[in-house]
């Protein structure tokens, strides 16, 4: 034993597989949010197929084990990253809070507002593009846009066939998103958002409220 040895110093406990370091695990909500934002950035830049948990961990500055600890699989992390943009917990009450009158306009305005914002548009473009070719991304789109937002809106209105109505509304808005932001078909791609809202809102209103 050398003079520099410290026989009485406590031994560092080894981590089990997939277990984050204690200092990392203590990161709390701030660390989770950093991972979520890093995931949104990486998924938007590379798409679903070319994104790895290790790559997200590197951007977030954490151990990959910590990403798995907080979010589980890559699919779960993808959903969490996109949810940052959509924020269904905040959106649904804002859409349905004033009752059925004008709900089509509120829904159209919310949807276009998310897509018009460059910060939220980029990751949503990644979702749309990935959903066309990858089932995991398509599942996220269904869960977040349809079930977490539209079905809850339709169910709250107490109308017949809320799921079918939500799907019709979703098909309308997702179609606009693909043509306007992905394919960029003119004149839709450069149309004033307010003009789109004015034309689309009555149709959404009919889907969600008329019996």
C-alpha cells in the first residue's frame, strides 16, 4: 500500500446495467426537460430512423442510461419530444373551455399556430415525414394529434361518433399540413394563415358539432 492510499475512504458503489449515476439521477425535472429538448432537436434534424438514444444523450450532455431511465424506449422519447411542441394538456382546455360555439375556429387557429411557429414546426415536419414511412412515428402522430387532442375535444362535446369525427378533423388538418409545409403546393403554401382559418373553421365546426 502506498503513502497516497486511503484505506478508510468509502468505496464508490458500482452501477448496475442501465442505472444512471446518482448525481445524474438527482437531476430531476430540469434534466428531463433538457433531454426532451435535445431529443426534439435531434429528431427534427436527423429524422426518426437516423436518430439514436446515444446521439440524443450526447446533445443533452448526459449518460445514455439516464435517457432510458427517464423515458424508456426510443419510441417513448420520440413521443415525449413531440409533445413539447403540441402541449395537449394546455391545448385541450383552451379549445373546449368556451363551449361548442366557435370550436372549429379555435381548433384551426391552434393547429396553424403550431405549424406557423418555426420552433414547433421543425419537429412536427420530422413527425409527418417519418410517419409516412415508419410505423413508430405514425403511432406517435395518432396518439398525440388524434387521441390526446382531437378525440378529447370531440368527446367533451357529447356528439355521436366522436372518434370518427376526430379522424375527419385530423385528416383535414394533416392534409393541409402536408400540402402547405411538406410538399409546399401553391397557392396554399404562401396563403395568409387567417384566410386558411376562415375557410377551414366552418368545416371543422361541422365535423365536431353537427349531429
